[in-house]
């Protein structure tokens, strides 16, 4: 059952990534945001304890908003479409972080305690995701080599941190709280 759930989340995550990135590249970012909102609603409906999962999503998005805004303000990444306020992270990108957060306790739980592997995976996959988004037209990397290096370092720190956070807000397989005695 767990492998079916992981496959479903992997497929839904990839679909969500493409919908967000391609809709942002075509200046219709709302499509990706709605798509991810539906995935979040389904995720919260399916998990045993939605409150810890929602706390995780909100914490990840809040931290990501700061990180992404710093990258934008440093001139490392530009998003040509979808920003509500110049110099701040566009909402469609935060939707991608929501999508990533809902996958943490399903797809990435195997990284718990494997911090070196989490760092390596983050250092490789994180920047590649940004590079792919830029190739599809959703982002612009004015200084590609510098940006990819900073993203690699950032994601080498992000991935183990997010895996650690997810372990503390796991609503997937957590047992339901015991009923109170009368």
C-alpha cells in the first residue's frame, strides 16, 4: 500500500510541477496554483492527522518565501511572470513549495537519518529543478553558474532540514490520539 501511495504522490508531484512551471511561463500562473490547492486538499483529506501536515506545509512555505525572496533580491533568479509584488517570490513558486511539502512524509521519509544522502540529493536535484524551470521559461538565471552553485549549497542544507521537520510533523502514519477517558 505504501508503494502505491508513493507512486501516486510521485506522479501527482511531477504533474503539479509541470502545471505550475508551464502555466507560469505562459503568464497563467493561477492554473498551477489551483492545481496545487486541489492536491493539498486531497492530501489533507487522505492523511490520518491533517493538522501536523498542514503545520508542516505552512512552515515550509514561510521559510521558502524568505529564501526565494533573498535569491530574487540578490539578482540570482528572476521570474518574468506571476509576481504580485516586484522583488518578492511569486505565488506560483510558493505553490511548488506546497507541493514539495506534501511529498516530504510520503516520498522522502526514507531520507530520515540519512543526512549525507539528503544533502547530496538536495545539492543535485534542487538546482536541476530550477534549471529545468528556467529552460521552460518560468524563470531567468542572470548568472547561471553562480546561481547553480548557491542553489546547490542552499539545497544541500534545505533537504536534510526539511526531512527533519517532516519527521516532527508527520500526519501520514502517525497513530490517532487516544480517546480521553470519561
